[in-house]
């Protein structure tokens, strides 16, 4: 994320205890990457409220 590239989905799956099934891997991987982006964005743009 720091160099402007998204993490590779396979690397994200290595961090999980249980790898998702082949049928759900894409959906779950994209959802995790989106949440990572949102989490990092809070620290880049700051918290508002």
C-alpha cells in the first residue's frame, strides 16, 4: 500500500487462519483489501467527525 500497489490477494490469504474456498476467495479477498484501504485512508486523510 505504501508504494501505491494493492496487496496481492494470495498474500492476504496467507495471513488468514483458514483459506477461503476457491468459489469465495475472490469475493473475500476483495472485501479484505477494501477494508485495509479504508483503514489506511483514515490515517492518511485523518479522522473526521
